[in-house]
């Protein structure tokens, strides 16, 4: 049991010999700052405690419930991590800048996505926004500019959302795809990035600055809390500034 930063007691139980040192993330989720036990904690407590075979299902269940679990300042360098692919330019957004699930182009989506900022010399100044799904879809419709809302295929969806307050589950992906395609056609790159910052706010996204050695485990596809994420420029993208890199993996599938 631990105190959240909002005063809430967090009932997390033990991971073998270890107790988790936790606070609540804002606006949602959980932060794990380390582990405490009767002996000195391992420096890579993510792998040597939380992701041991006998513990990992409990960790994934915690991610399922919280939506986002942030592990701070972990010295982890596992061979299963891969560089995050995709780059943006000043003149055009990459697909990674729009809210998405990992694995959305394939037949199945991974249960959990882990994105990590390794210890490195250059700070990561580009944020990663994480927000609940389908709140992301609703925010994209509600924040859409007039030129996009005037398009018949978007106007129909926006009217249904205003009338019913929700969209049927089988229309969520369709609606999101339509809005993304419309934004790419109708807005220049920096206008689209400004629009997506409005979407972040409307969807109550987590988009804290990255710290070295931080891993974020995101509930990507499950029966409980499901999130989406995106690469988020919080300032105009002018280019020419060195950026720390990120790595990622699908731990439930690769470990």
C-alpha cells in the first residue's frame, strides 16, 4: 500500500520480496519510482523484479487497470527494445503524430506498448501524449476546425456525437480515420500540430516531459482501459535541435 500524490492509498500488493514505491500520475495512471525490500534493490528493477516470469502478468494487469504505468529512472538495456521508427518534418506530419494504437495496421494489437527514454547525453524535448480511447476520437471531432467540420463525412459524425453524446463502438476507428485524413488535406503542418495540442487538452492527455531512464507502459488493447498515444510537438516544429531518441517494444508478446 502507498500514498498517491492526491492522498489516495494505492493497494498494489507485493511483487515477491519487493514493495513498489508509487504515486499517482496526473491526470491518470501510476508512477513507480522504484522497489523496496529487505536487501538492496536491483538497478534494473523493471526486468529483475516487475517483469520476472512469476510477476509480469500482475504488472500487465496493473497496466490494464491504470491505463498508464510510468517507471522512473530505471537502468534497463534489454535486447528486446527497438528504436522508435518514423520521423516528422516541418512541412508534413508523420502518422505517429496522430493518436493511434500500436499494431493498428495488423490483424491484432499488442496488449501493452512500452516506450522508453534510455539514459543518453541529449534530452528528449518532444513529448509523447497518452490519452483514453475513445475520448481521443471525440476530442478530434469536437476540436476540428470549421473547414473540416464542413466536410459531409465529418459533419455527419459530429452531428451524431452532438445528438447522442457517444458514437457506436464499431464507428470509433472509422471516425478517427476520417478526421485524420481530413486534417492532413485541409491544414498545413503547424496548424495541424496546434489542432492536436487542442485535442490533447480536450482528451485530458498525459504528456509530461521525458526523463532519462523512464519507461511508459501503455494499455494498448485489452478488455479494460484502452489508451492511444502520439508524438507531440508542444512548440512549433522548427527543426535543427538535437533530440534524445526513444525505444519501444511490446513486452507481453516479446518477453
